[in-house]
C-alpha cells in the first residue's frame, strides 16, 4: 500500500494490484494504438523516498511504463518533524534529519536504478 496520511486504508495485495493495473493499462493502450495507428504513452509519478521500493515492485512495473516521473521534491514538508531541505540534489551534512543521507534526488535515482529501472525511464522531477 501507499501509506500516506493516517487513516488511509492499505492492503498487502496493493503492490501486486498496482502492477496488474499498469499491465492492463499498457494492454489497453497498445490495443488502442493498433487501432489508431499511433503509440500511446503510459507514465507514472512516483515518490523519491526509499520506502517506495518496498511498496512498488519497480522491477515488475517498469516494463509497462514509458517513463517514471521521480518526484524528487517535498522531501521535507509540513508532515516533517524538522525543517529541512525541500529538494536536495545530494545529501547534506547540514540536514538535521537522521535519515538525511537517503533523502535526496541522488539517493532516489540510485535506489530506482538498483531496483532495476533503466536510466532511460527515469525523469527527475524538481521544483522551480
């Protein structure tokens, strides 16, 4: 499941069901593309936190998507206990959080690559 706000309902099968949902979307889009004579893209926006690897089966979902928009922002937000960097490119020794080394765009990209996602499918989302 996705976690998120307290009170959200998740189930153990959410990870597998998300993979099945993407597979069905891909199948339907490919079928429509054959009818229309054009390809259709399937993309997702995914969190940068390393917890995502345990909640998404990245090795299984990446074949179904054209790219993954990696949300490398909001790494510190209103739910954070401490004020910290919103979207650090790299970990900083000035970051007061104990898990700061894992909360950066660099760490997120490395996590997705280690999970088997090809670099050609990762789009780094940054704030501006």
